[in-house]
C-alpha cells in the first residue's frame, strides 16, 4: 500500500472516530432527556426528527453540530461554513467533549498533528475562531469558548 493510501485511510479513520464520538454524545443527551422526564415531548418521537436536532425547552441546540462532509457548524438554527481550517478542527475538538477542559498538549496532538507550537499559536487560533463565529451571527457560541491557564473549554 502506498503512502497516499495510508494517509487517506488514517484520515478516514480519524473522521469515523470523531463521528462515532459525536454519536455517543448525542445518545447521552437523549438518554439524559429521557431520564429527566418528558419535558413536554412524546418519547415516541425519539429518533424521528426530520427537521434537525432535538432542541431544549427554549429552542436552543444543546451543542454545535459539525458536519464533516460540508465543513460547517450549525448552532441555534444558523449554519456557518468554516471550511477545512484549523478553526473547524479546533471547534470540532472542543465540541467532542463539551464542558471539559482540553489541554494545550491535547489540542496540539488532535488539531495540529503534534506540531511543536507555542501557546500563543493556540490563543491566536481560538481568537480567530471566535471572530469567525461572531461574524457568522453565532456570538453566543463564540462566548462559550473559554480558556484558562493553557486549557480550553466549550461551556454549554
């Protein structure tokens, strides 16, 4: 197998892993909704939403939805194309484990493929991501990305 095929297979495996992790998060959110009571919706509707993700009682999506095929983020009914950029990778990594801090080293491994970069590079990428989200009318999502002592979190 040539190196191009190996790289492509590794990329596909990474995308599949991320998709499966997103599915696990979705399943956990569904389970927590079921466990907390119906909150006004019929349990028979689970899995039958055609018009998009399940929303909470005030109509907001619990977490951003990232589409690997179109390289866009959907949040509260708005979509923004981020493209194949570090911003998309960064948001994807943070949304994989919302409400949990991600260390500088984890971001370097997952988003920058182990490149030897300074914390200033990550801070700059986070600033750029927030600006893109605000420009795309997703200011609330931009504000949910927080940093503390070299660690970052998506607070949802």
